[in-house]
C-alpha cells in the first residue's frame, strides 16, 4: 500500500507547526512593536514576520488580543523569574527581600520596555482570561504582603498603616518610576541629572527607607 505523503515534507516552515510557532509569533510581534509601534501589530503581519502562511497563527491566536496576551504572559514569566532570583539571593531579612523585589521589578521594566508596555496596558490584553497572568501577578502581590507582614511582626516598619495599604503604595511607586522611565518623562522630572536607571533605583531606596523604623 502506498504511503500518504507527509504534508510537511519540503516545507521550510513545517518546524513551526511542531512546537515553536507560538514562540516565533510572539518574537515577531515584539519586533513589530519595537520597530513600528503596537498599532501596526496584526496576526497576519506577525505571520509574515515569522515566515508562515497567513492562516497558520489562528490555531494558536484566534484574535489580536490573544496574541498580545501571549506576549504579556511571556513578560510576566520573565518578571516572575527575575523577582524569584533576586529575593532568593537577598539576605534573610524581610525588608532586604522586599527591596530586592522592587529593584528586580525596575531592572525588568527598564530592560524589557516593550514587555512592560504590553503587560501594563489592559486595553491590549485579556488579563482576566489568562490564568498564568492572574496567578503570577497574585503570587508577586502575596509575596509583597508576606514580606511586609513579617517586617511588621518584627517591629521593623515605621508606618502604622495596614500592610495592604503599604503594598498598594509600594506597587504604585515602583510602577510609577518604571512608567516614567519607559515613557521618557525623566528629562522633565529628574532634576538630579542622573541617568534613569540610576535615578529610579535611588528613588526606590529612598521610598523603602522611609518604611523602615530607624532608617
């Protein structure tokens, strides 16, 4: 009996259909954003960049929002990895680990501005539909809460505010610094004259120092 021909035989794009098409499309999307802006992203353009047929991506990403959500998931995975590594390397002190978490977040945002912009804009992604995004985002928030709660138990905090309020304030402060740096606002606001990577870390140190009793 004659065997059926392999539809992938001789197809230079066949390798994408066996595991890495998703990653190739994500990489293509990031390249489009960096070169032309997010408004130029489309599934068809990502397919063209990845070197596959226009219809190939739809088995992975039925909508542009699904594609952008995948980029955000990659961003969150990298952020989570950097945070975990930084906290693990910090001294066994809740505020030292809290500081390490914040500095890792800033390093990630400044080192991955496209990822930061995508994950920050909830109009571009379907955050509620992504279990990975919600779980990893929650994990970072819970880690912040746990570290500050431990610091409070040890009498290390100077503020009588409740831990959830401190978490919100710290999140807003860190996010604001990252947003200013990535969006290019430092020339107008950074009166110290320091380069943005230096200024954001010094500002975070100042903020965290105000949280620590006796600092």
